[in-house]
C-alpha cells in the first residue's frame, strides 16, 4: 500500500481516481488546489504525488517545484495528469516528474504507471 497525494480540482476525475486507487489498496490524500497540496507537503511524506497542472491557487508546476526543493521529498516519484502539452509555459521541467497521464486517460494506464513507480 502506498500513500498517494493526488492534486486534482475536477471533482468527477478526482473521485474516479480515488476510487480506482483505493480499490487496489492505496491510501489517497486528495487536494483540490495547489495551495492545499503545499500545506500537505509541509507536513506529510507521500510515496507518490499525482498532480494536474491547471489548479486553483498554486499550479501543478509549482507543486512539483516545491517538492523538489524539500530534501525529504526530492526522490518521491511524481506523475502529471494533464491535457496540456510540453511546450506550454506551465509545463514543469522533465526532471520534476517520472510519468505523464494525458487526459482523458485509461484507468488501466493509471494502474500500470502506479505499479511501475510505487514498489510497495
């Protein structure tokens, strides 16, 4: 079981992802804004972070930049969930994430990338 921080402002998408991940026995902490994710990252140690890029408050790019600036979070794997493209100005540097799920994504792809990145 992994502790997964999911940052997703779309309620429908968030509920589906949470249900799928909990069904395969992961614990999910769901933040609906980048600002809320900043607060969680200040106090908790996730095994994996999944973030949308377009978020209220702080962007997903800012969430990943914050993670990589905190020593205890440097090696935590991260997945981007997005419908934007790599040339977008809000796209984080490649070194900040280990996987991408392009919206809309298949739930089997979600499960497979989680298995690949979380060896728990």
